[in-house]
C-alpha cells in the first residue's frame, strides 16, 4: 500500500507519494507554510487522482479534459512527465522525468492506485 510522506524543509512542508515498494511516484506541487495545509494537499491528491482522466499533451490535437485531470507532457529535455491538477486547476502533484511514454503512463496508474488508500506519515519531531 502507498503512503504520503510529509517532510519539514527550511521554508515549510512538502510531501511525496510512495508506492508500496517504497518508490516515489509523485511529489507535492508546492511548499506549504503549515503542516495542516500540507495534509490538505495529500487529501486533495487522494480525492482527485483515482478517477482523473489523462490529457495526453504529447500528441497533436489532443482532447482537452476538464479538471481534475492528469496532464502528460514532454519537458525541455524531451522526457515524459505528468502533473495532477485539482478541480480548481492548481497543480497538486507532479512526477519525475521518464524516458518512455509507457513508463510515464505506468506512473500515472501507480498514483491512481496508491493515492486513494495511502496513509499520511508525518515528520518525526526532533
């Protein structure tokens, strides 16, 4: 089962979604000022990811989807990436770069599968 891991940074809090095998499949779309806001970001991914359609921006004349949605695109290095946008159009998580489109699609499926039931793990207090 997947889990959201919240980490404290110098400027706030971030999260990553890890699959059952421990691999990071997505990272939060922003640095949050408060831990509660970061938890809300995790909850937004849990709510929006499972049924979000994929808008494949790597093909010409792609069909635009309504938010919430995954956007699959190519970055400046030519790698495939995805981002999940919430109903309001804000990016709530994004991926690393993938060398193949198939791997990127597998990443999206992993987020869809792992996010819904993922527990939220808070940073350890020092």
